């Protein structure tokens, strides 16, 4: 019995020591992350509908001050703060300061790392390079090489030690960057092979005895999954951006934890990890998205003051008169409009295409005759859509217009409204009475440039990237496969230039898509 007692006593002494040693290898780490702000520095309005009553409640969220407030709420000595890129482009302050406003505001966050997104390059490679000289954070991109400077645009990787966990963070920018940005902005950029730069960085980080390896990417969730499949033996976590995907729970791909926090600062991602530093392994994880709803006790007042100060400096620029309107610009969701026709005409001229389309719902403000300011164009076109182009055969164009008109008539009958396609360069006649009877020959006449459309002839089309990505919504399924190319020209910038060139605008409403039934 004595022997058993001594053994038990020994175990009672040894086991806590062993447990303590084991627990000493386990370290807590929290990754706070967000992405794709697109210069939405001001707070935004949101709404929620009650699932029971259907009542809609409006609320305020996001912006620099709310995001920083929430980060500060959850940040402690176990936190790693990461940004998934595309902080540039989307509001006047970013465009007018050439992105410098965003670097200044990012400096407030005490960031551990930021990966360069494609929109960081919208003002040119050298503008970005000089702007980032003022950054007080590590900006990463292992695969974007600036030939003129003989260097990558950012560090390939950085190492941060948080709560005893040595974290190696590799930055990856969208590999198709050269097709996502205007060619003139990228004359000195060479894209490096992603697999090669990741492999090389992993070797370096292992030599530095990192406990975990994180990919900080701006390539979209689907591509994150591909990287997880390739590098799951070495990579533990991927924090992403680019696809604007709110992952309310992390995706697990081959054991790799993938997280992304939507866009426009609506959510802060919070990923809690337990890391075994002895075996360089993530033992457990729990990831959530926290909505950055305005809380007067949380939001950062100094940051809000900085944002307000910035906006005050550009108010004069937004009020700058660039042209004169001789007739009211009137938009419409379900009918052709002179505003929509003027914009599609301007887009067709700029891109030198046969046809231009846009959705009536993309126009967000009417404008009475009188002066046209830069701010007016921003308010009419607030989304910052880019212009995309494609080429289709005449037979496909006929299919597209037939599908579009058929869907339009159906939606108007069922709901009384439909997001109309406004057109330039094309004239279409149809008979809605024939369509109602189920007749398949309701498309009567279609001309491009005043000439009948020929089935085998190729026609070039320009539209905004929303319509391009929602092609089936507007034009249905067609038999031809074709490529949609992004010009990376922002519609708003194009239209400001068009007003400045035209100076005096008197745009009558024309009937370009005509129902001959008289309805």
C-alpha cells in the first residue's frame, strides 16, 4: 500500500509539471482582419429586415472610425492585425489624392501587414511606389516585380512574433493583375509565378524557424482554395481578399484555414487560433465576422476627425463646374432615359465599339439643367464600375436582344418593373403583343450603325462590369462562347472627361428599343 501511495504521490507531482510543459507549447493567437475597403472611409448606411414582422431597420456601420474602434476593442498582446488589400479606389478622396488618403488612414491602424490589391495600382505603378514610402506598416507582394526599380513592389514576406508564436506572412497579389489594370499603369510591372514565390518564401520562413505560415492574399476565395491544396503541408492559414466574400465561418481546405471578411468595412474578421509551437501546428480555430455597427462607446473619434478633415479639403474639387446641361437629365429604372443614352453614347465613343449597354438601375441621381459639377457625376455613378468589352457574332447579338426583351416583358407583367438595358449604336423593334401570345418571332428588326445585323459579322460591345458579370441576368444564355475583357477604365472618370470635352450638353430622349405594338 505504501508503494502505491508513493507512486500516486509521484504522479501527482509529475503530472502537473508535464501538463505545464505541454501547455507551455500551446499559444493563443487572434488574427483581426479586413479587406476591400475601396476608400469607404466614411460610415455607411445599412438596413435589416425583421424575419417575423418584415419591418426594416436602418443602422450605421463601417468606415475608418468604426473599423478602428472594433479593432481596438478586440486587440491585445495576442493579436495579429492584417489587411487583405484594395483599400484604394471607390470614393472621390482616393481618386483626388491618388491613394495617399488611404495610406495616411492605414497608418492609424498599427497594422502588422497589408497585401497589395489590384486597385492599389489604379493610379500607376510609380504613384503607388511613392505613396507607400509614407507607410508605417509592412506592405507585401511576393509576385509583383517592378522592373524599373529591380524589386518586388512590397516585401515578399514578413515575420511577426505574437504571444510567443513566430508568424511568417507571405503576400500574394492577383496573378492576373496586368489584365485588371490599365496597361499604361503597368508598363514596368512583371508578374512572377505564384507557386515559385510561395515555395521560395516557405523555405526562407522555415529557415527562420517560424511556428506557422500565413498567406495574406488578394486573389479571391476560389484561388485561395487552390493554394491550400498545393501548400497544405506548410501553410496553416490564408487570410484573403479580392472576391468580397463574407466567410462567416472559415473554409477548411486540406486542413488550411481560409478566412475573408467581405468588403467595405462592414465586417471585422476575428480568427482565434491555438498554436502548438513545439510541432508548428494549429491545434484549433474559431472564426467569426463581427459587424461594425456604430457604437458611440467604440468608434474612434480622432480617426473620424481625420476623415472629416480630408473630405473638407476636396469639397471645392467636387463643386468644380465642368459643363452645362441644357435639358434635365432624367434617369429611369424601367424605361429608356436621356441620361442613360448620353452615358452609353460617351462610353461607345471612348471605347470605339459598335454598341454600348448599361443598366438603368446603375444611375442613381437625376440632374436639373444648369451647371454640371464633378460631384454630380460621382453621385450619378457612385459604384465605380469599370467598362468591359466583348465581341459577338450577329446571330448571338440577336439572341441577346431577344432574351433581354423577353425577360423585360415578363418582369414588367409580373412585377411592374424591370432593370432596363439602355443602349447606344443599336436600334431594335419588337412586338410585345406577339411575345404575349407566345410567338417566337417578336423581334422584328435590329440594326447596328444604321445597317441590318448580319449573322456572321462580328460586333463589338462595351458595358459596365456589373452587366458583364451578370450577363445571364440581362441577356440570358447564348450559344456562342466569347471573352469579356476589362478595360479597367472607371465609368465615372470616363464620364467626367466626356462632360469636360462636350462642355454644353443637350441630350434629347430617343427611342432606340421600340415596341411597335403601340402598347
